[in-house]
């Protein structure tokens, strides 16, 4: 592997333990102002210190992330369909590699849509993006998208999609966790990371998902909604991070979550107390 490509990949998947925590905030590219990502800067800023890398579009990167903060960027470069349109698989490459270099990104990301109407175009785009990325030493993350058909998320389908992504040259694959996930990982010769998917019912569900995926061989997470749609996003990312990097158990991750949650609630209470007018200042009025 070329030095530049290897170096960029090492910023995303840490060579010490071959794991990584990627924070996904690219949802607006087809969902618009997703709940709790309405003002991207507000959502992203408190989480940045705990993410190994950040996945997003150039628009949100330029407008909503401080260029002085040294977080490795995984740039989504595909798009072209919206949640209210006819076919989510109708995507093309929308951002050039020149632009990605200008933005100093560590990887390029695009979706592939296996079994969907635009399967062919998305696969050819992946091959072309890998060709171009390799020229400049920029790795490519392939996202095995399922569009609105969440029920597609089984080992047979995801195993096919992940393997095909790797065959087309993707350096990293993002997919969903499923039963028999080890089959998906074993048959994919490049690191596999998992998306969180729509918000799960409880924090424990998220920790179990993360833990089980890593046990089955995943190299980490590229998680969004289950972190920033939680009322305590910093506590969530820290707990998920502990599972990925410190081999924390589900129980330990939950303890981390509860501890940070209670500390932040206490801090909030104290701030509210301080901002309440005292008896003295009230009587002056
Ligand atoms: C959408 C994406 C998202 O980044 C991905 O789904 C991860 O986010 P979440 O954990 O919210 O599912 O690639 O196509």
C-alpha cells in the first residue's frame, strides 16, 4: 500500500488496535435537517474531541467545523437523491477528488446500492473513485446502503454487498450489524465498520450492538443517530469509544454512560442555580 494511503487510513483505523470511532453526520445529504442535526455545528462541536474521524459532506465541513480542529475527515462524495424522491439509489459522485484534496481529507466515502435499480452505476462509480483515490493516496470507504429497505439487513445480503465493495477496491466498508455478522466480516478482506442505524430503544441496545459487532470482527463504528439523537450525546460517544478502544464490556460502557450523564445533569443544575436572581438582586429591582 502506498505510504500516503496507509498514513491516511491509520488516522481512521488506529494501527495500535486496528480499531476506530467514526462520527457520522452526513445524513443531511439526503434527509435534510435530520432531528438533532438541524444546526450541525451545535451537534458536532461537543463530540469532536471524542471522534477518531468525522464523516460528512463538504457543505457541512466548510460551514460547521472549525478548520483549526485536527480531526481526520471522511468526505461523503456521493449523492443525488432525496428521501422524498423516487429512488434513493440514483446517486452519482458529486464532489471531485481535487476538492477533497483541497479540504485535506483522510478518506472519500460513497454509497453502493446492491440489488437496487442503480446498482450498476453505483458500482462503476466505486471502481472509478478507487482509481482516482489511489492516484492521490486517498482511501475509499464504501457504504453498503439499503435505502428505505431496512429489512435487507441480513448476513446474506450484507455479506454480498461488503465483499463486492472490497472486490471493487474499497479500502474500508461500512455496513449494518446483523445476525451471523462474523460471516460478513470473514468474507470481506478489508476492515468493516458498522453504522448505528435509526435510534434504538435504549442505550444498552446501542452498547450491545457495538460490543457484538466488535466481537464478530468489526473494526469499529461509523455511528450517528444513536449518539447525537440521545439526550446525552457526549456520554454516548465516550461509552461507545470505551467499547471500541478499551474493550469495555456492555456493563462497563453503561456505567461510563450513567456516570457522565449524572455529572452533566449536576453541572446543568448548578449553572441554573447560579443564573437564578438572588433575593438581594430581586429586592433591588
Ligand atoms: C447514510 C450514512 C450514515 O452516515 C450512516 O447511516 C451512519 O449513521 P447512523 O449511525 O445514524 O445510521 O452513511 O447513508
